[in-house]
C-alpha cells in the first residue's frame, strides 16, 4: 500500500523470497508500474484491495507517515499480517491502537528498523551486551543530511499531517538505534530552528537535544537537514568506562574509532550502500534482511528483529522531544 520510492525496495526483495501479489496507490499508474515486473494486480483503493480474494499473507505499508496507522489497522482487521515502514505512526496513541488491533486479530505487526542490520551497529550492540565498554558515560548522536527544496516539491513530505517532522521522516531509524542500544531517555531539553526550509516544510530542519538515560549516562542528539549539497554523516560516539567507540559514515556504515581496553573490533562485513533515490540517499539498503525475517518469523523459525512495541517507543521518544520543540516555538 503506497507505491512510491521505498515501495520499490520492498517489491524488489519480496519477489526474491515470496510473491508480490498486489499493489495499491491512489495514483493507479504508480500501482500499475510497480505491478508490471511480477504480474501483480494493481489497485487504486485500499478497501478494494483488502476485500479481494487474492492469496495474500502480508501487507506492506509504504504510504505517507500520517497514513501508516490507518492503513495498518485496516489490513490487520482484514485478517492480514502487516509490515509497516517507519515510523509506525505519528502518535503513541495510534501506535497503541495498531498493537491492540494486531493482538485482537491474532496477527503479526512488524516495524521496519533496517539499520539494526548494519555490521558496525550489530558489532557495537554485541560489545555493549558483553559489557566491554563498562559503565556508559556519554553518547552523542549526530545526523546531518541534505534535503533541498526539490525533495519536498509536490510531495506529502514536509507537511505536518502526513510527514510529521524531520525526526520522523529522516532520523527515526537512528533514534531507534539509540533506544535499542541504550534504552529509554528522560530529562529532555532542546533547541530547534528552521534555517532554510521555511518555504517548503511545516516544521524545524535542525535541532540540538540533550537528555539522560534511565540506565545511566547522558546523551545528545544534534541533527539537521540543512547540509548543503549532500548527506554529511550519521554517527554515534560512545564514551564508556573502558574506552570509546564511534560508528559513522553517511548512515552509520563505518567504524571510525574503537579504543577499548582489552578489546579489538573484528573485521566486519561491508554495510549495504544507502538507498539511492538519485539526488539524495537514505539509510542502508537492508530491506532484504527485514523481509526475510518476516517470513522466518511467520514460519516459526525466528523472532522479529523489531517488534511493534519498539516501534511505539521510538514514536514516544520523538513525541516527547517534539513537545519540548513545540513549547519553545509557542513562547
């Protein structure tokens, strides 16, 4: 459901491990174009798709952010499992309704957080779980990307109702990594600005946020979509009792520093390149791992890499950060 650019990644990998049965977009020509490679049946209406007698197991939600909850709930109520793009919703309340519907219908609700599959990220997750860093003191998350006027032109992106904000659309994957690695946060403070997106977005393009971790230590998030010409970096620096580590590159695809007493980072497999959309790039192209995990989970061979409650927690963190932003702008 939704046949834009990210849906093309879904379709590509679905056809490697399963069957693309149907496509749906309010612009029927988009659904028809995506359906061509697999002889899938295109639809322009979600209700018509969900009422069909086609042999469907999982519905992938690739529509605009503000429609994720609505479309997921519709698909769950129709009796299908759901694979939902990030963010799974724009409010904690609608995420909760999604989870409740999945439980009521005895269906699976999968949240896409593909950056967890980046080899540097997985390696840092392991060393944290093994206690190699000791007590964690400080974490800095930096997300500096380019999103120019052309990116928002004639698009739902940049709108409050369908996009939701920079942290939802550009950087929720990295907030997920922060939560996945270190847990929940509190004592959120921040400064926010709209430097050069005033004419084509309804929200900030930059922010600096500080917080405490419930598990101990403090952290910061510094982000912007005002970088000129290209993505600059998505990095995380971790300062611990026994040393420090930094994973960076444009989408956390490189280990830039690993200086930990008694530990040497093993040689890692290369990270998949970023999703390439021509004039700009997104996060690492790891949807193949996500879709394979969906199939393995439904066949009782493994557990979901990201459950829906974790998807809700990312929305919860962003919602609390934006409450600070909104208080700042209201004053």
